[in-house]
């Protein structure tokens, strides 16, 4: 199996991604735009989530598809980004039709990046509504990773976090893509090394090609967290999207989101803690026109976990330094 042509979530037909950020603020927004609307679901496994419009994604609820997904920094202030995204989508004539009106459906999730060295003195209103609008308007097949969009101010226990993405094309032709803003309480690297926990899944040396350390260091099982680094216990959460061009029901999309959480466990130590809001949205664009037999769905779930793990490592790998960073970038540690 090989990555798609961009090795990004936009290799899944029907999706585009836009970033908007403020580097003085050290925060930003990422918009995943679905054209046409995509079947969606969500699975939350962290103990401290922040989200909008997640209840409607449950399989038993009425709305089947969404127009976009928003990932944002800013803690609860960042939920405003979905309102800006709605405004941009409404201008495009997008949304769930109710009589003469259209209501864009835009679920969102946020991460905590308020204590990362950025200037958060934004005045009366936080800037996230405008950033959400801008992110949708900039949506394209190519986009920046690392210190961009929702990953602009992200941190992990050992290195800066960031926005990561990856894709894979299965032998049956189905494409899977992942997008993640990595702001974990724990670490994406093994002990005190630069080796990524996700190394067994790496494709084409996409995050340094270091493999796993051999032998594993004595501190490999040590639990490195932001608490040990004297950062805020609340300054966490990894939020993500897993996507495919297969035709899935909402229930199957929910199962895909559950499977993709295994990628968090493969790439972050620890993951799904009481102080993380770990959340994954699932999107099925159906662009391939193919429904899946059970055996194919098993392969899809495994690919979702592996692709998510790769995206997490790429987010940390691609981060770039900025003034007042509380932790170093992966690239700055030789």
C-alpha cells in the first residue's frame, strides 16, 4: 500500500482543507470542507472534550451529512470558528435545506492553546469567527502542515505539536486519509529520543525515517506528560478527522472513528487521558461509489488506525519554531 498523490487527507475525493492562523496569537483554525456533503460520525475518548454539533452525528439522529468540519485552537473561545465557517458556506449556497432556507452543518472541536507563549489579549471578541471564515475560503487540495491552522500553537510533552496529515490507498482502490491537530498531554516520541512511536507505520521516510530505537531505551515506558514539564494540566487535546471515499452509513462511519482512535494509542504515550479531549470525526464522501464487505471493512479500520498514527507523527515532525515557545521543535533536536 502506498500514500495517495499528496499524502494528505485531500487525497480522499470530495474534500478540501483550508488553514487560517495568527502567529502573534499562536493559534488558528483548520476547515475540512465536504463537496458534496459527506456522511459523518464522531467518537470521543478523551476525558476533557470541547465540541459543537456532535450529538447530531450519532447514527440514530436525523441529519446524515455535514458540509464541513472545523478544528480550532482557542479552547472554548475557538468554538466561534464554526460560526465563521457557517457564514462562508452560506455565501456559497451550501447547507441543509429547510423550506426556503439552507443551514450549513458544521461540527467542530477545539484544543487548548491559551498558555503557549502567544498574545491572547484580543480585546472584546476572540478572533476565531473570522479565522473560521477565512479557513473555509482558503480550502484547497494542498495545505500547510506543522505550525499551521489548528496546529499553530499546539504542544506535546516533549516537542511542539502541530497539524499533521497522511493518506493511504488500499489494494481494493479505496483511499483513507487522516488530519490531526496534535496537542497531547503525552509524547509522540519514545522516552527522551527523537524516534516516533508511530515508526512501524511510516511510509517513504515521511517523518524522518528513524524507525524505533534499538534497543528500546530504559525510559521508553516512562510516562512523559506536560505535567512533568510544568505546563498547564488543561493545556491538552488531540483532535482529528479520518476520511474515506468508500460509501458508509452513519453507523459504519462511527465504527471507523472508533478504529482510528487506535492510531492515537499507537502514536501517543499516554493517550485518552482524563486531561485530554481526544476526539475523532469520521467522514465518508462515497466518491468511489463502493460499499464494503465485512473483510474490506476490517482492512479499512486497520488502515484508519495506521494512517492516523502517521498523521500524528507528521504533525510533530513538521512543526517550526516561534518566539517564546515553551518546548523545542522536533527539527531543532539533533
